[in-house]
């Protein structure tokens, strides 16, 4: 499976969700907006809930042991320092 994993998914399993939250936090810094920080937290809670309750179980059913190995080696939110 490691040979099949490419791009940012070698470092973190949910790079698009992380990018979205970081973009909102960047806007919060630029505009000095507490409201955007709160919005970023709400977006993170929503996406993390979606990942835990729907996405991971669905992918686990489809890919079984391959996904279990991937999940053990690649974190969801805090990127690895070296690719898997």
C-alpha cells in the first residue's frame, strides 16, 4: 500500500480538510477576526465528525486491511515529518 499513496496523503490522511481550516485561520489573522477563528473551529468539528462517523468507516469497509495499515501509519490531522 505505501507505494500506492502519493502526494500530501503520504504525510496526513485529510490534507484538504486541513487546508480549509488553515485558510480560514489565515483569514482570521489577516482580518484580525475572532469570528473567523470560531468559524474555523466549527468547520474543524464538522469535518472531523464527518471523517470519524462516515468517511473512515466507509473507506475501511471498502479497503479493509490496506486502509487499517494506512490509518496506523498516517495521522489524520497532524502531518508526519517524513512521507510514509
